[in-house]
C-alpha cells in the first residue's frame, strides 16, 4: 500500500497539481468567545475538500488512477466502485469564492466589516499544492434586549410565556442560525399550546442598532403581515374517534360506535375491547391540540403488536368555542395485522463443531387473542445433526425437540394496581412463557428440560428497555446416560453436580441500551443481566436424611448468582463501512445449596458468535484441552467465568454481498480448582490463556436478513504449552456458518 501511495505522483497530469487542503488563520483585535468553535464552523466552507488520506496515504485516489488504465482488471474495478474517488486538483480551487463564503459565514454570526485574503503554496517537485486563508475579524454585534412586540390576544400571552424560556440573553452574539432555531422552537411550543395552523414562517425578527454606538442591538419578535386568523388562535380537541378495526376498502360501511371514557370507539364486532385500548390513547376530548400527545399515542398504539398501521388525522370544525378557541375532531385509524399466522422454516444446519443436518420449525401466532391486544406464539422445532468430521468423534448424532409458547399481554398485570399514565413512553407488557425441550446425544445422554417464566418488558425510551422476570423456573432431568458418559461424570465431580441440580427457581433482570437505532457515527449497545436463583425457594426446601442438600418437591434445587454484560461499539466510517467491536464479561457464583452452577447456566466459548477460530464449546476452561475423551465421545467445555473481546471491519463488496476482516479473543475459566479439569482455574495470568484468532468473512445481507460465512484460524492456542502458544495456524482454519451478524 505504501508503494501504491508513492506511485500516485506519476499519474498526475502535466500542468496539474494535486490539491492537499487548506489552512485557516483568524486575526482579531478583540477577544473572541468560543474561537475554536467559530473556526470549526468557518473551516466547513473551505472548498473543495482534498482527497481522503489513510495512514498518510491516499489509497482511494490510487484505485481511481488504476481504473483509468486499459484493462484495469476485475479487482481494480471493484475497489474503485466501492472506495475509489476522483482526484482534486489545484485548478478546482476558486479562492475568491471561498473568501466570499467566509465573509458571509462571519456576517451570519455577527461579525461585519471583515477582511479575507488567501495565497497558494505550490510544490512542483511533488506535484502538490495547498491554500492558506487569513481572516481579519472585527468585534461582533452583541444582544442588548430581546422583546416581543404587542400582538392580539390570546397569542400575545402564549408567545410571551414561550420567549421567557428562550436562551437568548443579554451579551449573546448575533447569530442567524440561532434565530432560525429560535423560530423552530417557538413554533413547536406554540403547537403544544394548541396553535394547530401556526407556521414558523409567520415569525419575524427585527434588529435595531440605532440607539447604540458600540455594536449592540435590540431584537424584536413580531408576526408578519397578513397572517391568517386561524393561525393565531388555539384549537381544542372536541371529539375523539377510534377505529380499532379499520379497513380502507370497507371504510364506508356503517359500524357500531361505543362511548367509553369520553371517546367514541367505532368497533366492529367488539374487535378490541375499549377498556383495554383506552390506556394507550393520550389524546383526550377537551384538551388543547398537542402534536406531542399525538406522537405519544401513535407510538404507544404501535407497541401493542396487533396493528400494522396507526394513522391519526385531525379535521377542523367550523365553529368557535366560548373561550376563543376553535374545534378539532381527532380520528385514530388502526389497521390490524392478520389475526392468525403460521410460519414454517426448513434449514440446513452446519455448526462449528462439525455437526450438520436438517432443522424444521413451525410457529403459530394468534394476535388479539382475548380482544385486548394479546399475542400468543407457539413454536415447535425438530432438529437432527450428525458430526461429519472430527476423527474419533465422527458419527456422533444429536436430536433436539422443543415446544415453546409465549402469551404477551400489552398491559401490566400485577396484584398491585398501577396507573398506566405513569408510563409516558410505552406501557409495560406482561409475558408468560412455557416451554419443554428434549435433547438426545448419541453415546452420551438424554436431557429433558422444562421452563416457565412470568415477567414484564418495558421500553422506557427510544433506547432503553427493561426486562424483569420475578418468576423464572427451569427443571432438567438427565436420563439414558451411556457407560462412557457415566465414566466422564465419575472423573469430574463438578460436571456431575451441575447435572444433579434439577430445579432452578429465581429472578432475572436485564437492562438493554440499544443505541444502534440512532443515526450517529458512534453507536453503543449494552445488555447487562442479573440472574439470581434459589433464595426464596430455600425457605421451602427440605433436607434429605442422607445428604446436606435441600430439595423442593423431591428435586434438588440450585442456588447461585450470575451477572454478565455485553457491550458493543460501532464506528461508522461512511460508504457502508464500519468498525464493530464487542466486549463480554460474565461471572457466576454458586452458594448455599450449590457448589457449581447448573450445566444449562454455565458459560462456553468458541463458535460463530464467539471466538470463531475455535469450534463451538471447545475452548477452555483456561488451558484445559480435554474436550474429547479416550472413548472418543465429546462433551461441552463450560465454566463460570467468561471474558471475550471482538473487533471487526465491515465493508461492501457488491450489491447485497458484504465482507469483513476480524479478530477475536476470549476464554472461559473456573473460579475453583477442579482436578478433572487441570489448568481451568482463573488466575492473574489469564491474558496468556486467551484463545485468539483472526479471519475473513462473507455475508449476504438482504434487508436485514443476514447469511454469514466466517473463516478463521487461531494464532494463540491456550491448550499449547506455555511459550509455544503463539502460532498462526493458517493451515487449520474453522469455517463458521450462521444467521445474523455476530455482534
């Protein structure tokens, strides 16, 4: 790449100089407040922008020049299409136009009677040129007073209240952009006071400098001439209609209207019971028009999950109320999704542990189950996998059957009555979940598990979601164990204890901050979870005669606390390129009735969503390397501590096809020494026990549905002897196939 950068010079045409940018110097006889901020604003008008650099080089420009040659080749054409850019020459620079823009930008910020000058710096030998601009700035105009002209009632009173909260204070520098923002702020505030027909273009700022000799001015706010009368009076919502089962094709049909909570519910066959729909509607009869209220209502209704479209319309009613306001009729049109839906999926599954096979899934959805927006989701899955490679492990098979159901109520179901108006952004949902799963691993064991959950999901704002399940129950039963697996358990008491804890009852809470939905260049995502089990159930536990362990309903229960955090950061480079990073840390602590976490609650490392240079569940704990036993059987390697870090550069290739270059590091550990797992304990030397790998990826991204292929190879293997762990095993790559991005 360095050679490519150096070779750009030979491509520059005769008589041209490559433009490398401009500098700006500001001179003033007075102290300028926020000078650095002003300089940043002025630098935005420096035109044209030079070609972009990367590590002191201009690879994008190089790809452009290579593409201009005869027969540039497929790779050069592809690189030019995605990252190449045309050169910027000195002949493209118009300094007099830039000087005019600089003076104009200064005047818009209160600086008048300024001088701008420029000169060009040329380097014929390197075929480079740059520009330098100098600004001599006089003292700015400063605000003395901000006043409101006399206007008719009632808008005069409301405008006076609005400008009382203005950021325009004495001593502020004149700023045209600030005036525009103030107009938008005033318009927004007036609309929230009922001024349905108001427009920011009706506002007029007048500047008066006549009574001052030291560059001070009075600012007056008034209305333009010929502003229509309906724009300067507030509107009251006199009628609210809710069409809970709206169909555009049948909108002319006469439907029954029910009066409830001072609203008209036009409800076809009691499609959605008014008592359940009303809490989502914050538009009320008798209130002044407020677009914020409309926005809140639309957002709350869209979170129910039963509607595909939410449309709120206002219609003026030609009448004047006694208090001087006019009337609006609000109509809320709700177009429902199909009440029932069935989805079937057939997948060909290939996993990182060399297991491959078909998977079939069915999902049944019933929306608005009890005419209150409830959603019932029932899913059934069957999957069969066989290990097609892996030496002695070849031929191992895995059969998985599962049946899960979720019933979601779009409201808070609680023994304590809580007013839904407390939740301004959205109303919490109540979720009840039940599930059963059967897993059979040939030559190992069968595992039957059941789950039950009751809890709440609440979206606090655009970015933050809370999930809390005060009731979370898991039951597992190990059966049909083979002699080989029994030998494994006999050699590993910790693993044996993890399977003996059949009953898990506790509380889980998750805090999710999803900044990925923003349009910012820097995006953050945080998912932190707390899982506590066994404390309340211990009050009901019974101690067995031949054991110190307690049981509940005949099953030994687990007691532990588990905390983890998944933190992600994405930096948008533009042109559909980004740097994606992820840091995961988790710790589980067993106590009381447990000396080890239940098997289904332990951490694992390796695989398509983890350290991709190692097969799934094959990394760790620590430096342990016993995933495969002497009998050729394979069991998952797990631990109660997990640390991982990932970084990935993502870029477009063509169309829906995207590429990636990535590096992963991580491992799992045990907090206690385990003779059956030598080297598995977490120590201060954990950095040298990380599994580290790097690779390349290919992704097919079709409107958010992503099919992903990642090829990775390890360059630090913790199972190797210390001093021999760092080796890039490019001849031992691991191919990962997955759905969705890893982070």
